[in-house]
C-alpha cells in the first residue's frame, strides 16, 4: 500500500502550475465524438500514433464521460488513445425506456464496454479504467474480458469484501434523483469550493435505483480469482462514498497496488483543479510500467 503525503500532493500539483495542462478549461475537448449502437464515445487521439493499447474510461454514477475529459486529454498527450463512453441513459447516449432504466444493474455496463471495444482493430487489446460505479463495472468486466491493465478509482467494492451496508432510502420503482447541491457536493466534491463544484453538479443525472442499491449494499459478486490483469487502485482519504476502510481491503484481496491520496474526496480525484494531475500522472507512470 502507498499513502501519498500531503506535501507530495501539493508539490506534484505546483510543479506543473502555469502549464497548458492546468490552464485547460474544466471541460477539455475530445478529438471527436462518435456513436456505436446509441452509445456516445468521446475519443482522444495522441498527436502521433503509438502501439499502446487503447484505454476505455468508465464514469461513475450520475456522471458521464465528460468527467474523464482532463485525464483523457492528459493521457492522449502522452501517447494513449482514450475512449470515454457515456452509459446508456447518461450524457449523450441514447435514453432507455423508464422500466428498463430502473432495472439496470452496474453489471449491464458490460454491454457498452463490448460495443466500444468492438470498434478496435484488436477488440481484445485494451486497458480498462473506471471510477466509482464505473470501477465496479470495470472489475466485473475484467473477469471475462482480460484487459491488459485495470485501474480502479474510488471503486464500489464487490460483495466478497463484506463491507457494511450504507443505509440509504431507495425507491426501486423510480430513477434515483440527483441530490440537492449541498448533499451532492459532500458526496462527490467535498474539498472543492461551491464555485468549482457547481458546473459539475449541473451536469449530474438521475441514476438507476438498482445501481444505487448495488453501490450502497455492495451486492455485486465478482470472482476475483478470474481477474488476472495487473491492477492498481487510487483512493481519496476523505472519500465517504467508497471510504478507504472499504477500498483498501479490496486491494489486499487482489494484491493490487493501492495509493491513498490525502485531503481529497470521491470525484475530486478526477475533477479538482489542483488535485487531479498528481493522481493522473501516478496512474500514467504505473501504466507505462505494466503495458
């Protein structure tokens, strides 16, 4: 396990202050957006072709592919082709019938993953990276798809961890609504200012109640012995949705590299202006060593 010191986090951020990466707007621009069977995919191409496997990026609950814009643009600048998809009924992807959406499981995101990789010249050569519910979708998919590497950020953990349930009231007949701003900020963006968090909050969408149940009761079962890809897990020390006390045991069970970042929360790992880059850079270094 690696715990990053607060000084390392601040030095890592300040080392690139003033560069084009940190001066990017919160929403970077993908090379293009294409659709496959109704799934919207943001594609980020490197300036020059490389032999690295493409990276499929899976967003978390209530979010969409836009949450990967900074990471994807950064990785593309380092030679990785990135594909940030929107789950069905999220972002720019096709809507589902209400009765279908309310019954949709995190496990069903395997459909979108398979659609995106079907567009690759080699559908079996790719990296999977997911955040929160998207990390659980990536972990579930890795049982059978055998990615070249697996990156889980603030993951919803499988039933095998045995985590205590989060007692949240959920109406299983209706989409789970976007919480009021103060609640959502505490959940997703706890170390951001209101001004920084609000543009992200306004893009959140209702979620499948089944997916929310799975993410709060930890009910998705994964045969971890079938996940053979090199794996790393990045976690925020201030995460209350998928706290370190829940996530670290998963890393231990998997023999995965575990990095816990100080003074940062659940989606801050990806979106906080002065926090995302050290995390992204550490993941990039690990990927370069494994793939």
